[in-house]
């Protein structure tokens, strides 16, 4: 838990706007409810209201998703991230009913999570628009990789509903096309550099943002292939945690470890690289 607290502090120091805890593409599915509670409570304690804490609380069982959401609320989370039910392959009406049931059981805001590569069944635009009409639903984490979706959805959504990329490889393009931000995997490894990218994007400095994104591209690709084992190994190389994983996830093969190590070496020492790249972005250096 000490390593997790350190990672939370590191994200806050990099000026992130929120911390997501127990997200589905990590190892949340292998945590016990007690372990999940501890993670949320630790993030809440470390954040000390400096940033918001968003708790992953998704399940393919509606009753279990409701219980996870209620536990997150009791643990002090500011919002929950709730994924489209996986494996069951529900119809769009079932997806809608699932999230409406969760909303009826909590006072917390809900960010919807659409990641069809893991859930098999996607959330349609019409379903999202229907859910967004209700106050509890405040945003979408879109991990479809469709960079046109934000532009397509913006005119149909209420003011204040946030569209967040969940795909690091296309996040910058998603934001340029009307998205509001990103819930990022690679930010676990390079938070300050990610903050610099999106800060530049928000200031209209797209050439600088693209340059910084290109520096991260090899690491983004390496992490995506074997997440979460690759993320844990990258953080191990940087001295933050053990690379050990829980079954059915196993540690990386030697070839994958070498790829991650090469990608980190291309960026350079993490802290020095971030400071250097932020300075480059501010001065317009390429």
C-alpha cells in the first residue's frame, strides 16, 4: 500500500486533475472487496482533497456493480467509473437498465466506460445520449479508439458532460476532435510528460503536443500490448514497485521486458525527461 500511496502522490505532483483507482484494465478484477476499499481509502487520504478520486466500480453483474459503487461511496470516492457489462453481451436496453440501476443506488456521479475490446459489446451513441440526459452521468471514458466520436457526440450531449479518451495511442487526436481529456494508462509511468502534452493541447500548441506524444509513442505501444504486466514492470524499472502480478496475469517474457526497457531508455531518466520536455514545450523547441 505504501507503493500505491507514492504513486498517488506522484500523480498529484504532476498536476493531474483526478486519480482513478481500481480501473478494469488493471488488476481490479483479482482484488478482494477489502483490498479495493483500502485502495480507495488510501487514495482519498493521500489526495487530501487536492484532486478528486474516481473509483472503478464496474461488474458484469448489476447487483455486484451496485455493491462496489456503494462501497466506493462509503470509502470517500468523489465519483465512480462504471464499465459496460462484459461477457454477458447485453442488448443496448440492458446496458441502459444496468447503469440506471446503479445510478439509483448511489449519490455519486458516474463516468461511463466503453471499452468493447474487453467487453465485446459496445455502448451505442444513442444509448450514451439517453443516459447522459440523467444528472448522475457526468462523462464517458471512450476506449474505442474512434477519434471522430467526440466530434460526433458533442452536439447531442448536455453541457458539462465530459468526453474522455481511454486509448493512449489516439488520445491526442480524440481531444483535438472535441474531447475533454483522458483517463490514461501511460500516465501511471510518465505523469508529468502526459500533463505537458494535454496542457500544450489546451493552449493550442499542437506542434509541441505532437512532439511530446511522439516521444512517448514507443512506450505507449509497449505498455498496450501487455497491460497491466508491462505497466508494473515499467514502474519496477523506475523503482516504484515490484513487477509481480496475480494470476491469470503473469510477468512479462524477457523479450517484452527488453522492449519496455528500451522505450523507457529512449525517454531518459523519468524525472529529468519530464522536466526537460516540459521546458521544451514552453519554449517551443522541437
